[in-house]
């Protein structure tokens, strides 16, 4: 797919598909420095504390945000009270720069100006001045009133988005991006102004009318003040120069317990402008999961980048998966294929129905009582969703993964499931051997643990141009939002003499799950439960599924070529998530010819998280070596 073709070059560009906001007053803004602080429990090593100044909340005149500011400022984030065991409240000092972008009131006033009558001659104006002015004033006021009504009403939040607001599922996505150059904050702010702040979700707040019974939260457009979103922390230079990787980890770990102000759009752009072992600088984008799922947000990220080879064009989208339709679609064979082919096609639907029934029964049983065995990966106690997380990552070779895929005649996801099987097994057997001297018994045992797998249930799989995702048509198969279902994916912890056995096991597991509608069922049944019994019932069902399983697992495909983010070359992309009741989350993210494995772990339960990363990397090396000599 070539984005440089005529009529296709801007299909991904945010600024081309979203109506530009009117510039704020004052024209070009002068940058000033202020030093507000974010307060959170817990201590960040190597961070200096400076006195801060309060930052005022900017809202559009006449917008619902200004009239409901007090209600919107009510804390909804359990992270504000997280990490009760911390002994201090030392917080990073943040530098913010002043700029305001008005993204509100785009419907009424703009529409009234665009439909204003054409200028008349002086004589005609004198003849019809009275009627003309009256009609124009009435039309303008009606258009403005319609715009205000639409803006005040807002857009209802989806059930999945509302689920991510619940106490035990207050989930946030943290996307860590390594850059090849120092951060030009001016260019980054200009890029954010032209892209993210014009996106409907990134320029809206979540508002709920408490005065109305059974009122549902809605997205309401507001003014975006970049001072509330662009954050430059002041970290101890000694820590960032001697242990820069540790400084980044510690800052992100602190961020996992820092509350986010819900009176502003729920995203932040953190600039860590010092070199690490992999990048010249690092930025971390934190956003609430209700803004969208991984497919939506990664598509938006691609729309904010340009090809490093040709900065004038947008990057090419990754190749689409082999599935060309919904997960339940089974291509019907032509009549010329014969009776046997038609019978096999019908039988495939019987198998699909049976596997779906079995998986649904297991899912419901897991939500109620079916619990995984106690392992080092299981949450040690309740409330893990509120505790401090640590985000660690390691770069693996995508070429090695593809080599194993071709040797074993499977898919990249099959290989990743197998590598995860092997990595978990190595870590588990080492940890249990430290406590149990009977190593032979440990090597012979096999333990089945399960993960919650998020599945994209869109009719059209893969990443899409942002213009396609923002299309509000009913038949849009790539719509923006949280269009994800849950699936329970088993992993097998065992010691195999042949490393390729992990890949065979992973392939069998993945192929079995591909012939099931478990993810589709969980998505639609969740919506039905919300309508019939309310959000609390749906949240309780999901909470039971998470607490009775061991971990979370996901994988995403990223750009297939080197890209630039607001003029900064991207070295790596390492996204993860926190706020759900799992002590371990495993995520794979591909980018060009590399793949990142990102772990989000309970900081107290996994003090050796880097050793777990080593086990994953060593497992892939052994599997690749075995496939080379096969």
C-alpha cells in the first residue's frame, strides 16, 4: 500500500481529517517557565523537590467544562491513594510551557459563519437592511444554539470505555518512545497542536450529570491547554548521568501511582531529555484506556509520524493479517469444488460453535470460581491494581522470530506464544528450585496457567488509516474506540529437552483459539449485561476473570519502516498498561525489523524483573538455534 499516491497521501494525517481549531488569542505565544508539581505517594530516587505553582484549569467560555468544573475535578482515580506503604511523598518538579488551543464550540459558531449570507451592494443593503439584519441575527442565533446544544450533550461513552473507569479497572496506557535525537520541545508542541489536540477524544473530558438519575458519562469537548499535558520533569542530573535507564524506569514506576486530573483531557506527554543505553532521549505518553484500544491508538500514532526515508509522506501501514473479514467468517467454497468441500465448510461451523460453547462455559466458570494454581506469577494479594508497577523492556530480533515461524510453518503470534511458554518456564523452574531441592521433580512437572488476552474484534483486522477509523458510518469495519473482547489463553510451564516443543505447544494453543468466538461473545455479552444489570455487574464479572487468571498477554504490529515523530526519529516503541488486577502483563510490539517485549510487573513482587526479561531473550535464542539445526 503506497501512501504517496494521489488522493492517498493524507489519508492518515490527523490535521487533514479533523477540522482545525481556531487559534488562541495573542497570535504567537511567548514561552514562559513555571514549576507546578504532581503529587503522589511514594519516593522517586534521584529526584529533587522544588516549590511549585498552581496551574489554572482552562475551559472554553460557555462550554459544559466550565459549568461542571467542580464535579469534573472530583477524583476518580484510585491511584491517588495507591501505594500505602510508601514512607514519603517526594515528587518530581515539572516544567510546563504556556500555550492554549481552543478546540471547543466547533459546531455552532463556525457553522453560522460559513452559512452567513453573501455581501450585498450598498443600495440593496439600504433597501433590505431591516429584514436582512433580523433574518441574519435569527439564523446566527439558531445555529449557535444548535451548536451549544450538541456540545452540551456530548457523545455517550461506550460500555467498554465506561468499564475502564471502574475502581478495579481504572486502566492507563503508557507508551514509551525512544528517540534518536534530543527533544525539540517547540517542534513537539507544534506537532501536538496540529494532531492530538484536534482529535475528538484527546480534546474532550468525561462528564457525568450527577443530578440526573442513571446518567451515563459522556465525552464533552473542551479547551486544551498544553501546559496541562506537556510535562518536563526535573530529575537529579547525577541519577540521569550515571544510571539513565534506571532513572527512566523509576520515573515511569512513580507515574503508575500518580493521579491524573480528570478535569482535563486524559492524556499526558512526558519528556525525559537525556540519553539512555538505547536512545538519545525518551518520551512517555500516558493516556486513559477509555480513549481507545491499542489498534485505535497505534493508528493515531502512525498518523502523527512521517517516513524517515521521505519526511514528505506518511509511513506505510503494516501488511494486513491473512484474515480478510470477521473472526467468524468461513469462506464458502464454489459449487465446482464438490460435495466434500461443501461438507467440510459446514463442518467448520459446527466445530466453531462447539469450541465457542466450551470456551464460554470456561470463561463463566473462571469469572465465578475456576482459579489458576498459585505460582510466582500470580498476584500475591488483593489490590494489586492499585500498587506500584515497573515497566521493563528488551529488544528482540524480528528476523529471528520470522526464521522460527518459517521453519515451524506457523505464524509470528504462534512463535511469541511459544517463546512466552519457554520464558515463563525458565523463570518458574529457577525460582522453585531455590525453594525446593528436589530439582528432578520440578523438571518433570507441568503446570497450566492462563492469561487474559485482548482481541481486536473489528470486522476489518489490522491497523487502518485514521480517516477510516474516524468515519462514523454504521458499516465501518475499522471504527475508532475500544472494540476488544477477552479470551482466556493457556500457557504451559514445563521443562522440555527440545526447545521447539514450546513452539509446537504454542501453535496448538493458538490454532485452537482461532476457531472460537469467545472474544466476540465476551464483547457482546458484556454490552448486554451493562444494559440489563448495569456497569457494576459487568465490572464484577471481569474482575472475577482477572483475579482468577495469572497474567495479561497481548501483541501488536507496528510500523514496518523507520518513522519520525514530529521530526524526531523513533528508535523503539514500548507500550504497556496498568490499573488492572494482574501482577504480570506481557506485551509484544514490533517496529521495523525488531520486536520489543515489554513487561509491566508488580514492583514489590518482581524485584528481579530484568532476570525475567533475560529468560525470554535466552528462550528465543535457544529456539532459534534449535530451528537452525533442524
